C-alpha cells in the first residue's frame, strides 16, 4: 500500500508540471492577444483584444495601453509611424491571478495600401518608481490592400469595349462624311 502511494505521488509530481500552462510557471506578468491576419482591406478594421494577467502577489497598476502601426519599410533609415492609439486605463489595479482585457478597434480607411507592422503594449508598474512596458504584440506584419480590387479581366474587357465603341462611332462619322461628299458632286 505504501509503495502504491509513493508511486502515485511520483506520477503526480511528474504529471502536474506537464499539464500546467507553461506561461504561468515563471512569469510574473502574462499577456495574450487576438491574432492579426496577414492581409486586410482598407474598408476593414483590426479588432484587437489584449489581456494581461498578474502572476505576482503584489498589486499591478495599469496606466496605458498603446497600439502603434508603423510602415514596414523604413525610408531614409527612419521608421515612420502611420497610426498610434493610446488608451488611458486610469491606474487600474489588478490583484494576484487577476486579469484585465482591453478591446481596441482600429479603422484602416485612413491608411494607404502598403505593408505595416503593428505593436501593442501595456504600461504598468508594481511601484510607481519602476514603470515597465509589457509587449503584447511586437512588430507583427500585415499587408493593407485597397478597398476595391478590380480584376485584370474586367480592365481588359473594358478596354476592348471602349475600342469597339470608338470604332463604331468612327464608322458612323465616316459614313456621314461620305454621304455629304456624294451629295455635293
């Protein structure tokens, strides 16, 4: 009986860490967010839900949530900010094993079609003298496509139709001119 209990105890000691979420084992602050798609259209929005979990016994104070969209290709060695959204969290405090989620909807209609990187972070602290920035997303790349995409076939058909109409009008004008010249003779 004692041997069975010891074997079960050893099995539990081995299996419990295997089934415990890995992020919760050592980190004092854990963050998660919704995934970002590879491609968006200008008439769409990015919906970002970011969650921060306090895995420390002290109170965690949240100040800001910052989302920054930058152009993927630097021009002249400089990174250019395309859009920045800062959400004030009003010094929200979360206790041990408490979580806080922030929802941000980012409209993309005012950005030009290009490749962008998006970063999101919480600004927080355990004591006011040591403010930290905790990354939720770090330079996740996405491509912004135009709102309306005209397939090349439609453009080709439009050019052919325009050419046919021009030729038809040209024959009509040529026919009228030939009738006018025949009457004068």
